[in-house]
């Protein structure tokens, strides 16, 4: 691979809000906010499953959300299966953004993608076998290699069609969770290839209209989920459909709020977490395990308030450290190492160091 010239990184004009440069794609602030928001919800869903690793060797359902039998009254209705679709969609978006960047920098851009996914696979396997069997990074890496990478040779209309088919099929077959990931990956890739992501920070009417559609469909889907016993053959379908629709509502509401005076507040609250999502995701597992050992007892006995307190006690320090870190450094520590392995060239870490490439909210 020839030597790669890394163009300058734009200096931030606010948290998660860099200016543009002529030589690189600017970060899309809305994607950082969405990723940080999804990270918070995923932690809420994962507190109990991760804590179970301290008290039992029996592995809970290996997805980024809780299993239906463990759903918490009230809180679970707004959390379970509601956030992993956002994170999966963003992964597909980031993958395509990275491909665009690699095409302009190296002669074999897919080699860059393969390296990135293989490094993610190594991180996921370490996370799975050393800390928590419910790791999702391994699934993301394998799905990226098997589904996302081959899709780069397909026209965008084919990717969009496959996305629709791969999202609908698990729901028809009474599945949810992990089986939805390939379709969500492809949906994120298709949105990027059709230019939707580039306009995501500038649109108001589209998220407003989509939000109304999602909300109108989510109400009966949630009602059917609540009215269907967990052992019923159709429960997984309603559970998965309700999760997808509510995730769509969350995304549309956030995008609309980002068009209001609340934008600086939302960016300050969620963008630092989102820009260091990999570091925060992995460190959260360690912190939950340590908390579970300190608290003791079975996590099954934890109330929703306890789970909220645990998640808040983890997210607040993570937010503070992320905010302070990003004032001095360009990326989180694991994100920096991941980029180094991806491009096989050490990028500068400190903000006052040399030139750097922004790849537009890559995963």
C-alpha cells in the first residue's frame, strides 16, 4: 500500500461540531448524537444481563437487549429492543462512509474495510470470552464481513431491496434481535449511498413526517406486544416490530430536536459518548461487573430504579471523561488504536499534533 497523506482534521467549533475542510468529509454531528443516545439505551438494557455473569455461568440471550422474560415493567417497554436497531443502522452508515473515504485515499479500499472488521472481531472475541458472553461486536464484525462487504459490489437499489427483505423476513419468521442486524446494516449503507445521511442535519419535514408514521404504527405494535404472552408464537414478531418502530420514533424525535435551540444541549450531552462509543461500550461492561460484585445478590432482584442508578453512575463519569478527553485528543483511546490498525499508519492523537483524516463518523 502506498504512503497515505492524511489531510488536516477540522478544528471543532463546539463539542462534536467540526468545521468543514476542502480535503475531507466533515463529521455529521447528528450521527454522534444518535450514537451517544443509543449507547445510553443499550447500557440500560444490558445492565442486568452483564451483571448475571457475576452470579451465574448461564448465558442470557446473546443480544444487545434483554430477553422478553427479563423485561422490566414500565422501563423495559421503552428500552428492550428499542436501541440496538439505532446502533446497527449507524454501523451500516459508518461502514459506507469509511468506504467513501478509502476510495479517495487507497487503490484497494475494501482491504481497509476487511482490516477494520477483523480488528473489531478480535476485540469482540476478547470481550466475549474474557468479560461477557452477550458481546455484540463479534456479531457486528462477522455480519460486516459476510453481508456488508459483499454488498459494496451491488448497486444501491439492490442494497435497499435486500435491506427491506432482511428486515421483514425475521419478523415474518417470528424472530427478533440478532436476525435483524444484517438488514439494519444494509439499510444504513443504502441511506448513505442515496445521500440521505448527508442531508440528515438539514431536514425538518422528513423526520417530522416519518416520526408521525412510526409513532402511528408503534402504538398498535406495542399494544400487540403487551397483549401477546411471551410463550406465544407471534410474540417475537410483535416484540421486534415494536422495537424497530419505537427506534424510528426516537431517531426522528432527536433529529427534530437537533433543529431547535436544544441542539447545543443534546450535542454536549450525547456527542462525547457517541464519539467514544467503542471505548465506552467496552469499559461499561467492566464497570457493570465491578458494580455487581459490590452490590451482591442476584440482579433479578434489582428494581428499575436500581438499574437506572447503576447506568447513571456509569454514564456520568464516562460522559465527563469523554468530554475532557476530546478537548485534548482527536479520538478515544480504542477508537485511535482501531483507526491505526485500519489504515496501518499511526494517526496523530493529540489535537495539537500533525495532520489527520476525518472519515465522517465511521463506526
